C-alpha cells in the first residue's frame, strides 16, 4: 500500500513537472505586439481607458491629477504648459516624450468630432501644441478655453507602433 502511494506521488510529480514550465525558466518577453481582434467602437472604449495612459486623470474625489504629466501651469489665459514624466517607456520599449505627445495631439485633433461625448470636447480650431523641450509641451488656444485640462483627459497616449499598425478613426476600425 505504501509503495503504491509513493509511486502515485512520484508519477503525479513527474506529470506536473512535464506540464509546467521549469521553475528557473522566465516567461517570454513581450515583443511589443498589439493585436486588436474586435474593432467594434465600444471595444475601443475598453482599450483606450484600460490600456492607454493619459496626461491627466480624475482622482477618486474628482480632482484632476497628473499621470503621464507631472504637473501643469497656466502661462496666460490661452497657454497651458505641461511637464511630462521622465523615464516612461511603452510596452515595446519606445520612450514617452514630447514628440509622442505631439503625435497623439495631431492624431486626436485631426478629426472634427473625435469624442463620443460630443464636439464640445474638441479643442477650438486653431489650437496648437508646441514642444518646449523633450519633457515640456504647451497647449495654446486661439482664445481663452477653461476646458483645456478636461479635454486633455481624453487624449489617449499611444506609441508610434499603434498609429502605424492600428490607428484611430473609421478607416482603422
């Protein structure tokens, strides 16, 4: 009886070792792949809010807090300067910097109505993003726009691979 239990345990252990990866084995490293299987617009909401980061987000109490930004300040009633977090990399190793913010700005603002919430979330025509240095950008509106910080909540930060392989808009869906 003891021998049967012993052999059963040895067999179970061998099967577990055979099925499971080795203890010292590392899981395969991410290769930076992005695969979107279902391009339904409602799935895009899940992708953008659960996968992508933003410059600014709401805290649980509803205040605006920095995420990929470390802070911001108004230079005048039309100009918001945003300092970006350093040392951030995307899943594929690409560095997050002012050039990436500019790419996302350009891609997000090229649509007349990029927001499901409505056109009031669009930046005013003539608004611009200026790169000050690799980790500082300025959002400049043609007129005073107190909604700029809230509008920045909706600019999802993606890397160049996203725009090359997937992109925004109906042509991409």
